[in-house]
C-alpha cells in the first residue's frame, strides 16, 4: 500500500541483539507526526524494526515492506542515545536499497548532535530538527512538488556549498494536532500501555542535569505548552477504542499544578472513561487527599512514579531539586491510604555525591518503603551535553567523560548483563568519586533495595502490593540500569 511517509524505529545496533536500554517502545513524536501529515492529505506508517525482528521477520522482508509502501520520504527515529548506531546503520541500509529516496533522521538525540551527524553521515538527505510535524509536511510538499529542500524549515543538510541549518518550526496550538493511534505501527504489535502526549516546551523546573528542559528549547518551543483537558480526554478515548485501557504520562505534566490535573481527571470522568491503569511520572510534589480520590475514580489502578533521585539535602540543593522529605513521606502515606501505588526512582553520581550522601539516600529510601512505596530503579545519572551541569562542570563539581556523539554511541554497543553494571557507560564523575566508586555505590543501593523489600515483604502486601510484583521488582532491580 502506497505511503507518502514511512517513519522507522531502528534497533540499537544490528550487531547488538541485547542492548542495555530497551528498544521495544515507539516515540510519541513519531505517532504525532504520522497523524499530523494525515491532516494535509499524506499517508504514513511507522515501521518498527525491533518488533519486526522479534516476530521473526528478516531484514530483507522489512525492506520489502518499505518498498511496497513506496514512500516519498523515509524518516529514521533517533530519539534516545542508544539508537545512535542503529539509526546510522539503518540509513546506510536504506540508502543502498533506495538510492533515490529522501532519507532523514530526527528526534531528540539527533537534535542534540545535529551538525556532527550531518557531517559524518553521507547516507542521509538531512536531519529534521526538534518537533517535526510541520517540517515533515513541508518536506513532503517539497518532494511531491519537486521543490528544493532548501525551502524546508527545521531541516539541516549538507550540499556542495557546505552545511545548512534552518530554524525549527512548531505547531503553536497543540490541540490542532490530530489524535494519534498505535494502529499506525507495522508490524502489528499489541500495545499494553499507551503514552499520552500532554506538554511540550521548556520545563519550568529546569533541573541542571535534565536534558528535557534543554532539548525543548533546541526544538524551537520556548514556552511551556500543553494540550487542553478536553483534548487529552478525547485522545484517551482513541486509545480505549483501539483496545488500550492503560495509559502512562511521562511528561512533566504535574508541574502544571493540581488545578489543571483536576480538570484533566474531570474531563476523563465526563467522557465516562474508566481506565485499567493510569500511571503518572511525578516530581517530588504534594497533592491533596481530594485529588488522590479523584485519580482513583479514573482508573482501577493508579500508579505514581516519583523521581526522587537522592535522599541527601546537600545533593538535592546542588541539583535544584530540594523538597521536604518529611512532608513527602506524609503525602505518600495519604496516597497509599487512598489506594494509590507509588514507585520511586533514584540516581547515583549527582553533584556533591559522596559515600555519606549515599547512606542518607538509603536511610530515606528505607523510610519510603516503610510508608508503602517501592523503589524500582537505581541508575547512574546519564549526563548529556548542553545541560547546565555539563556546560558548567566546575560550578557543579563534576568532570565530563562523555562529550561527543561517538561517546554516547557506546550505549548502542554495550550488551546488557544480568547485573546491570556498565562502568564504560559512566558519563561523568562528581568530585571525589571515580567511575568504579560510582558503580560500587550503585550496587550498594541495589542490594539495599533487595534487603528492604525482603524484610518488609509482608507489611507491603498488607498495604496492597501483590507478592509476585514485589518479587519481580527484587529481580528487576538487580539488573536495572535505566
């Protein structure tokens, strides 16, 4: 079937069948791009190479499927660092198979290293920078009308005159983006949980180690923007009509405040939607009991994932992440009493980190477990270029190890192991710690989690946790990296 646009989710690397980071998801950006170009009469599809290979399809059959689509443009996703080599490998394969096609790479990680990739990858036509809904429409216009690609906004490319880069362009009113569907993915794969696109733009929290607050600026959206509650409810209706009743929100939507989130919940209830699962990723934030009750009315199960990072006030202060541990613990107890499940996420290698601050983190972690929360992940902080911390290493007392696109491509090469320990992937060191010590501290916290969950198993079950799930966390945390 003819498709004007084929977007491709690559593997981490064709030479690495067991990468450190997962490769089974699809970026929301791909889904919204496909829906947006459809608004202007173009057809599109996402080809998910990892899922195709896992279903037993060969690379030649994947290429044959793309050939049957006969796309005007092939776009390769490079949204996260571990797809670095896979994206470039896919570009080379597609250039050999489709020598006359327009082939571009796009995504958050591509935007971070746009010039490096363009100058080193002769197999691509260019890179789409930042949010690319409009860029892809303009690119399709250019190709189908035989117009020069120089006219396309948000595109970086190289020609006989050198390197060219135009400013990214965004959809100002997010609610004008049509609703997206996971049905636009080939091969068909059952999606258990849909990711909801809620906010875009420069995060007002602006944590110095967080890449999200920087890439959104690089992508051209200077203002923190969001979909309306009504739009979000209607998008969830699309998921439900597609047979997906679990929804996760990994955007920093909670920074919009409880009033906005209440309106979202009310819109969901107005549409008579009852989800199986509603999952929100949360900054350390305090909510009211009324809001907890409202959340529980929207889904059979509500899970809040808290990015706590550290239990040391000294570390939290250096990272502009300060919150009251006492108040957060009380809020955890209120949420759990309402029937909400809480998972916590932690990091090692933060500014000011020492063996003593790790001890503080473990003590606070123990308090969160006693309150009824489960620590799910411990990972060394992955520090990206262009974050405040990377740009001003002296201020934050760190030494950058990773700097270039080739450095971060190591995440494509590294094979996963059962211990989740990868000293070669440590991106930086805080003052006073080396890479080996960061690994040792990470291991100590992982062992601490296993001790806490084993010791408190029965009390956690009384608070509503399933024994099998706790046991899965015990196994999972041993091998978690990110």
